[in-house]
């Protein structure tokens, strides 16, 4: 037993149980640790009150050899699952990545216009960040700006580059999208790089020509859709107030029937009035044929009528947990299940993700506005306050470094005692800006939701790891670029 370990208390970890096996999720390393009988007994001995190592050894002397208990104590202290009660809190240092960081994904906002008028959209109302009515941001990206953006991406990327087209409604500027794909493909080949394409659309403007184009170029396509007609038409409406479901549904089915080279996914926005996760999921997968469905609570100021309150987060968590059990049942049988919120979290757990920042915004992922301004991500494209350069002049490395420094999870005091920080790191910058007026603020309004959902996914991961570990192999081979929301 190491000297100096005296009175001990639970450390920086989260305990959970799956299929009769106890585990620890270790926040400092983002590792999942299976707990044997001796280690479980040690943890139980300090669960209710702090105890000295001598007390623990004496308490367990009749059940386990002293050497085994000592080794367990050493290991638990080493991985920081136990800590001395008088030990100062350990705050990890801010370690910035070496610059320049290769750009992995560029989100090209080819238009800031939309043919729908979704009442919860973050581009409208008091939540709007980027003003486009001052003439500085054109409504449509030009071919010249798009070509400059391609050159920027290929200049800043490694051997693999991902380009995502976004809006507004992306297909309003299909002409520029089409010419940009041709130019990007030719330029990437000339440089010995690979490039792939994805897009987000509301599907109302899909035509047979566009569908064939997307299939030919193996686009990853995400459809923004909220479920069956009554839910889809509540917020996703045309400018005259008419619902969009009847126009979307047949076009979605045509896309899914034709575009078979990559799976088609749906992205659902949940509001306090549209919380029936299972009904939405079953409609989108069973009736429309989506391969995958992901859900996200609406981004909105708390006083907006559709914004979530505490009860909303609790209800969604219950709904998520119920649908997650279907995912687990499918996983144990080796079947596909399209609940992407589970898949994405399991992938991060399996890979040992330990985030210094909540996402790649600001370095691995950048957004480009219709004018060619480079921003943290697509949701800030065109905002002077969140601008990191232009596609012609390049990235302002000083401003980028300052952003990464100030937004590092180590600088978020509220996050330091949270065991879920490796998978959260404070949460979405856009959500924080909308709620609190700054990207630096952790999203404290949904901390309980994040911890509850992460615990659920850890339990599912533990069961799959024990009962069908081969299922987890997919996360080691998963290189699909994330879709923006």
C-alpha cells in the first residue's frame, strides 16, 4: 500500500451497473473500468462516509487478502476514483492543439434564405444572431465565393476533406451547389486528396434531377423533419402558414428509394409541444423509411413559447430512455436500429472521447457565410463577433488561438466537478449564446439532462460490451462526417 493515502472519499468518476456487472466511468481518462469483487467492496466502504485506508483494510480483512485490498486501493487512487479528503482539487492544464489544425469539415452556407417559415428557427425572431438585411451578407453565395471556399478547404485540410452544404434552405441555391461539387472534385483529385459531400435540406425542393445528382455524387443527406403530419405542420410551415408535410413526404420517399449508396437520416427538432419521441421515430423509420433519426431540443431563449422548461427535459429523457431500450434489444441481436442519439454517444464512449471543447467548431469544423466569412460554425456564419477570417485571406490564427484558450473546458468552473464533462465539455456554443448571450457559458440549464442521458448510454454500453461485444466493432470503423443541425 502506497504511503500518504489517508482519509479517502469518492473521486472523479461515475458508478453504474449493467447486466449484473459493476463499472466505473473515469472522468479524468474517459475510460470505462469493470469493477471486480474486491474493488466493489472498497468502493462500498467509502460510499456513505470518508474512511482512512487503514479502516478500509480492517473492515475488509475477513473477506479479502490484505494484499488484494491494498492493490485495489492503489489502483483506485491512481485512476482518481478515490481521492484524499485533504487533497487539493486537480484542475487539468489548458493544452491547446498545435496550429494550424487541419480542417476536417467545412460547412458552406450557400444561402441564408428559406422557402419555409419555421416559427422556432434560430434564424428568426429575437434569437437571431446574424443580420442579413444590411447588405453585407448576400442572400445567395456566388460561384466565385464557392470556388474560393473550396480552395480554402483543400488548402487547410489533410488528405481527407468533408464539405457540407447548408442554408437557409440549401436547395434554393442548387445551381451553385452543383458547380461547386464539380470544381471541388476536380481540385481534390489534382491535389491527391479525397473529398466527400453532405447536405441538410427540408426536402420540399427535391426533384428527380436533384435526387439523381445526390445519388451520383454519394451525398450524405439529412432531412429536417419533425414527424407525422400533425407534428410536422405545427412549426414547419410555408410563409403562408400552410403545412409542409404533404409536399415533403413523397419527395422523401423518392429520395430514399433512389439514393442507396449512403443512408438517409432525419433530424428532428423537439419543442415543449412536440415531445412524442417514439411516435416520431416510428413514423419516420417505419412509414417513410429513414435509416436513422436524431433528435435535438429546440435552441431558443427560455421565454420563447416553444422553449423547454425543466419538465420538458425530464419528459424527453424518459422518452429517450424508452427508445434506447429498443436500440439495446436490437444491438444484442446484432440488428440495426436507427436511434442516432444512442449510436453517437456509444461511439464516443467506445473511443474514449475526452473533449476539451464540446465540438470541432473553431478548428476541425468551420462555417462559411454567403459572403465568404469564416466563422466558428454554420450557426455563426456571417457574425462579426464570431468571425475567424475569410476564405480568401485565411484564418486569423491569433483569434483562433484566443477562442480555443478561453473556451477550453478547464476554464469552465462549473464543469470541473461534473463526471460527464468528457462527453459534454459545457455544451453547444450556439445554445449558450442563445440562452446566456455568450459562447463561454456552460449550458447549465441542461446539465441534469446530459448526466441522465450519459448514464443511460453507459448502461447500454456495458450490456453490449458483455453480451455482444462484436456489435461495438462498428465504432472503430466509423469515419462518417457529422451532419450539422
